[in-house]
C-alpha cells in the first residue's frame, strides 16, 4: 500500500495553451481547497469539465463572462470558448496553505484555520507570487475572507500585491447566493473594465 500524499498546486490554470500563449490573467483567491491533500508551491491544471457544479469556479466564470456585454453570453458560453482554444484567462489560488474537505465540521475548519502559523501563511503567499505564471496576473479577486481566521492571510496577500503594483479587490465568497453583492463590488470598483481588457487580450491571443 502506498503512503504517498497527494499534493495540490498552489495556483491552478485551465488548458495547456494557457502556458504557451501570452495573455493577462485574473486570479481568484478563495479560502482553501475543499479536499484532503497537501499544498505545494507550484502551478497545476484544473478542469471545469470534471467538476461542472463547482460553485466557486462557476461564479468566477459568470462574472468574467458578463464583461463580454452580450446578455446571452454567460458561464457556459465562456467555458465553451475556453475549451475550444484549450486555454482560459481565469486562474485560481487560495489564501491559506491547507486543504479542508467539506467532510469537516465548521468548528473543525475554524480550529484548523486558526492554528496555522503566520510564517506558513507568509511562505504560502510568497510562494504563489513567486511563480512564473503569476507574472501574467493583472488582477486579483480575493473572495470570502470576511471571518477573523482569514484576516492575517488576507492582509498579507493585499500588502504583497500592493508592493507589486497588482490591482486587487475583495468580494463576498463566490457562491450564487452572493452574486448581487459580488457584482456590486465589481461595478463600484471599475473592475468590469479590467475584466473586459483581460477578455479582449485573451481572445486576441488566438
């Protein structure tokens, strides 16, 4: 029996051509991966076709799709476009250096999150920002970090982004019931224009 621990990349992308084409990326940063694995500082692929009901991914795609401007162009249409070119301008990461599956209760999640040493959080965030792929990130959306157990990590992430000159916004957790709150922040901060620019440059790359 193998004792090998599965490792989850700290920054994930869609499609092999995301790595071979030079277009800007938007990075959506959640809380922690909802699986039981170990986080490792590297990039790796994600595939929305294998997890079509992932609410976090779907809301991210929905919000970027709205920048297209056509009412009929939504989540499914943007995913279809990404499948056709085997690439996507949407990447994902998480603010904490741990994985917690939904099998854990809320109290367990709180305890595990609160027990993370600040040094580990620093290393995790610095690791993400030092990856080559991050150099193409032109916008970061920090999502769902309202609770106190995320305060330190979120503030570190924001300060590192400020130091690098990377624009960022903070929204409610990417979940369908929060869509109106998320959209309000996007509109109030002028982020819709950044989404439009990223989407346009993505399309021009193919």
